[in-house]
């Protein structure tokens, strides 16, 4: 049994390694492709926050993974099977260039191993349903938010932009407060979002004061937004 434990630990470390180059690549793809950051800067950015996140956030994702299956059905063999399945799937999707979530892969791996070990009765369907639901909702929510940001960018009036930005920021914070109250989201997430919004608004106001009278063209304004994103990142560091 001790040998099995060592094997499980080794596979877990292998999964962490695969998870690192799998999910980190997905997270920096957008900022690199849009040239907001260079590949070197983006890799440092991802590495820094992966380390910082360990000390700042609790194990919420790990707790969600643990809640998807009845703990009584978990043993070392189930853990080993789940880790092997998740590691294999991550490697396959990485090789094929398919964006996928390591967390969802791990949930599926453990759920499948637990079902094979003790039957479908050990699955916590409520937790699984929430995970599956947000697989479909996340792209829709992201697309809607991106649409709103694009609409704000197109507006030429600074005051109209600020009105929309402040309105959307208020809605975002209100939704996050609701999630903290009823969905057990951690307050630190809201504080980080508030900080990012504050930095963005301050930088945007500074740019308007410094360059507003020049009335930049649409192309110059697009380049300005890229600089705003970069400066916001630097201020957050």
C-alpha cells in the first residue's frame, strides 16, 4: 500500500507538470496574440500569479473536485485512476491543440473512477450539474462581456464611455456580492476585480486628461486600449 501511495504522489506531480504547460499556455494565448505582452513577459506573468495564487487563495477548486464524489468511495486506486485519466486527456488535448480545462478533466476522471469502483450512487449530481452548466455558460458570458467592452470602445464620447463603464462595473460588483452571499465565492475575488476596475478607470481618466484634446483616430484609440491593458497589468503587479 505504501508503494501505491508513492506512485499516486508521483502521478499527481506529473499531473501538476502537465497542468502547468497545458493551462498556462491557454491563459497567455490571448495577450500574446494581441501583442499586449511579449511571450517572455506573458510566461513570467503566468508563472508569477500561479505562485502568488497559492498563497492568496484557498483551495476552492480542489474542494469542488472533492465534493463531486462521495468521500466514502474514494481510495488510492480511485485517485490513481482519476489522475491517470486526467493526465492522459490533458496530454492528448495539448497534442491536438484543443483548449480544455484541467479542473474539469480531473472532475471527470475522479467521477468515472468512482463510478467504476462503487456505482453511480456515489456521484453528487448537484455538484456535477453546476460544473457541467458552467462549461456551456462560460463562453456565452465571456462573449457577452466582450461584446459590451467592444461597444464601449466604439463610443467616441468620453463621458458616455465612463457612464457605461461605471454602470457595468456596478453591476459586476453587485453580482459578485450576491455570489459571495449565496454561492460561497471568496471575497478576495471581488477585491481583485475592484482593484482592476479602479486601475483601469484611473488610467483611462489620465489618458483623457493628457491626450483628450487631440481627438485620436479610431486606429490610434485601438492602440491606446492595448497600452491601457498593458499599463493596468503593470499597476496590478
